[in-house]
């Protein structure tokens, strides 16, 4: 063999070996050596550091989660659509489950009412107080269900849970349910949409922060029952099939700077022994009803804008009854309420012009139905059917002072004269 021929053969052999090696290296990593591959790919030099678990190296998402050590750690979810038929379960503390944004899509195919993701100690309801889970964070992925699935995310007895940047949609149950996640639950910057039940349900929680989320077309947007210290700020609620925010048996909370519009029901409801709650600087727009104080005490309603109400719905050619909430209703079980600096208005835009069509001009004022000990001061009522409407039950101890009524009739003059002062009425 000549030297030239030998050289050609040698080059060909080397190319074949190189190609085979590349193919092997680019192929899928078998589940059996996933952990060894992960450890080999990371050179851990820092004392105490644990390797990040890359779920792409495991046969299933649950296998990657189960690879977490007892001390917790990080599981990274790759881009892709991952169909599941049983809930993913996180049962350790100090865990971060993080995806690649909306490119990571967990799709719950279960039709037996099971959630897509459950966070719970292995002992469940029987977990000892000292063994409850702490500090679990979900971030940057999309999780969807179907009409027969359960909740998107269900956490039980998990303290300091943090959900950020997660899209939760199309579930048959709640979007997110944080069940007695008592200490410091946080839900920020999430998109919670098209869930058959409540978008975010936080029963039995404490020091709750819900900030900067978008809710659309769930049944109700938020349920906060038997809870404490809700801070609900900077959220956008749109097109809900029921009510917007429903709070029951809760105290010491604030709802501020939210946009609540196009709910078929009421924008905000306080019921069942609520007290010490501030509702301020919200826009309550074009809902079936505004704020309904069913059973609330010692609360403030200030600097909100109540603009328009939905026209009564028409079903089978028949107009349905209008909700009697109007824009703000105080019922017989409500007392000691401060109402100030609010605007109740239609779509007037100056120079005698209205923005909305003739059949979309319904606005509202305040309904007092059996309430007592109420201070209504410094509000503006403009072109609403009635500034103050008195219900069937007698109302007592109402101070109606320094309000401006523009192109608006009112029944406030039927209140005891000693409580009505310094109001200005403009044609």
C-alpha cells in the first residue's frame, strides 16, 4: 500500500470514529445513568453546595422531583410539553421548581378530579406541627388542566410558599389552592385564567401577599376565607363568571390599587364577620354589582372609582333582574363603616358627551339596607340613578356630609336631619 493510500484510509477511519462518538454523545441519556451524568457535568467546589437537578436527564418529571435530597434543592424543568395523568408531588421543604417560562408546559390529562401539582408532607393531614413543609417556590412554567381535572396547584399545610411567574389555566377545580398554608404565602406575577372554580383560593392562611397577578374568566377570582391579613394589591381581574374578590371571616386586610371589571356578579364581597379591612384606590368597572358589604364592621371604603354597571343580562329573550348591590351596598349585618373620597359615575367625558352607547349607561350609587353607624363624606356622585338608595330595612346613625351630587337624585334627605350637612347638589 502506498503512503498516499494509507493516509486516505487513516483519515476515513478517524472520521468514522469521530462521527460515531458524536452520535453517541448527542443521543439521549438513559435514566439509569442520569444521576451520574448530572454529577459528572457539574464540578462542585463550594462547600455545602448541592447540584441542580436537570429534569431533562430523568425519565419523568416525578423522577426528577424524587431525586431531591431530604435537605431540598432545585429542580429545573426544560422547555417542552409534558402530559401527566397523576399529580406531581413535592413532599420536601426548601425546594425550588423552576421552568423555562411558558415554554415549559405541564398538561394534566387526569379526569378523576386530581390536581396537576400537589405540595404536601407525606403524612398529609396528620403531619406534626414541627414537621410541616416550609419554603417551597414554584416559578416560570405553565400548568393546564381540563374540565374533569382538579386544581392546578394544591398545597396543604405548607408555610412560606411562594408562587411567582406561573400560568395556571383550564382546570376543572381551582387554579391555585393554598389550604391552611398559614405562614406568609405569596402569589406574585402569575396568570390565572379559565379555571372552572376559583382562580386563587386561600382558606385558613395568614399574612397573605397577592400582588401583580392577572385573573381572567375563572368562576370567582379570589376566595379568602377564615384568614388573616390579606394584602391584595396591583392585580387585574376581568371577565369573571361569578364574583371578583370574596372575603369571609377575615380581618386586618387591605385591597388597594386593583382593577376589577366585567364580573357577572359583584366586584368585592365582604361577608361572615369581616372587620378592620380597607378597600381603597380600586377601579370597580362595569360589573354586575360593585362592593357588597354583607357582614362587615370597622372597615374603610375610600378613593375608589365606581364606573358603570353591566346592563341586566338577557336570557331566552327575557331581561334578568338587576343585582341590588348597585355600586356599594351595606346590608343589615354591617356597621361602623367609613366611606370617603369615592367617585360614582357614568361615562361622561366633558362638554355634554358620553363615551358609551345609550344602552350601556347604567351606573349606581350607595344602597343602605338596615345598616347602622356609617360615615359617608367627601364623595362625588355624578349622573347615577340615585346617590343614596334606602332599602326595605330601616337604617340608623348615618352621617352624610360634604358630598357632591351632580345630575343625581338621592334619598339622603330621608335620613335623620341631624346627620345630613354641607352637601352640594348640582343640576
